[in-house]
């Protein structure tokens, strides 16, 4: 009998092709995915789950899945899954690191550039028929070259953002719970700073920490108050890492100059106060959304699920401690 897999919502077809050859697949091929109240019934006899960051996989749901061996998340972040609950049950959780690093770093820079040079605002202005003539100060923004970039969280994506900054002649400082190895600092031309020093000194702050209990509202009113009034904040990590209301207040009051946000506290909702502001670029969680990268994320998740189902070590476990129990 083939192993039984549940795919909770639409994925790139290459992933289904991989799974279909080896498994019996229940595929919910829709953008909205399986409704939370239908998930327990659909997962009940499944051995693998291929899910996305919009699926909340908690303790109660896992109670409904006695045969489950693997949860393959199509994302590098896995804050949508109760990892201790999975680990207690010996269920392997996997993610999709690496493949999206450069695509996401490209996009952090896209937001940084767009926020600094007012691209979205200028586009709205032009489309609204408001452009009357060339003007010396029309849509004047902030320079990027020669400025100081502060990176909060120097993981894979934070490092890739630092690499891009050198092409813009930026000075790069970073803060993380652990200081990077000297070779990494040297190679990327980085200087370590405390969180406060970084917030005070940076012209741009780009956030790359994972969402955990410790990083909820990691950038809130106190942090925003430390930033320069000309500073720009970019968030491509997870929405709850930044206090959205505090950010809206800071942008409104001119405490910081502008922001670029890919992620939000209650996706797909965006705080109404942010929607009122011109000095923030808002996009719908698309930092890793190149066709090639999103396709590869889907096939990686399928490969991780297949590996566990066939008794192999999956390439990307996030709770490797359960692998001994396989
Ligand atoms: C996207 O946000 C991801 O975590 O991969």
C-alpha cells in the first residue's frame, strides 16, 4: 500500500508530480486551502502533511492524526507549527531553507529602494493624473548609497542582504543574539552593534529574525523611538516581529521617515492605520515569490515528505531529535 499524503492547498505542479509517483495523494488544489474545521477529518488517516504558512498545525490537530510521520512546511519559517507538540509525537517537521535566501534578500532590497525613493507613492501619483510638470523637489526621497544599513538577525537571509549592500557602498552593522565568526564579519565587511546602537546609528533597518516568543514585537514603540527621524524600516521576516500599530504611529508622527513591509501581524489583514499612510510600501508577503524559488520550495517539501515516508533522513528537518525514533 502506498503512503498517504495530504497537500493542504495549491502548490506548483512539480511537487504533485513527485508525490503522485510514490504516494496516494489527497490534494486540495485551491488557493484558500482546506478550511481549519475540515482539516481534522482530512488528516485523520494521513502519514504525511505538505502544508504552508497559512495552515496552523497545533496540538489539537495533531491529536486527530495518529498515523502522521512528517509535516513538510513549504516555507523556511515554521512558526505556524507547534514544534514541541510534533516532537512529542515523534513527527518530523521539515522546512525549505537555502533556496529562498537570495530571492528574499533581493526583495528586502527591493522594499528598501522602493521606500527610500518613494516608488509606490510616485506610481500612485502618476496614475492619479497628478503629474503636471517636472519639479525640482517632486517625490524627493533618501539616498541609499553611502548610508548605514542595520541588519537585525544575521542568518542566511541577513547575510545575503549584507552582501547586496556592498554594491551600494553602504556601511553595514548587525545585531544578533550571537556574534558571527570573525571570517564572516570580515568577508561581509560587517560591524557588530548592540540592538540600541544599531537602531540609533542605522539609516536603514532590515529585520531578519525568526518569529519566536522572544522576538514578538522585537521592534516596537521603544525601538522606533531610538531610530533616526530619517530612517527607513524594512520587514521581510514575520509580521508580529514588528508592532504594527506602534509603527503606524511612528510613521504618522514622523518619528521615522518610511517603511517597507512584506509581512503583517494578522495576514491578510493590514492595520487600517498603515493603509492611510503614503510613507509605507505595503506588499502581500511575496518576498520569496519568484517562480523558480516558489517552485523549488514546493519540490523541496515534497522531497522531505517522501524521504521520511521511505525511511530516509529528510534533507531539512527542523526537529532532528526525532529522527532517531524513525
Ligand atoms: C516565507 O515567508 C517563508 O518563511 O518561507
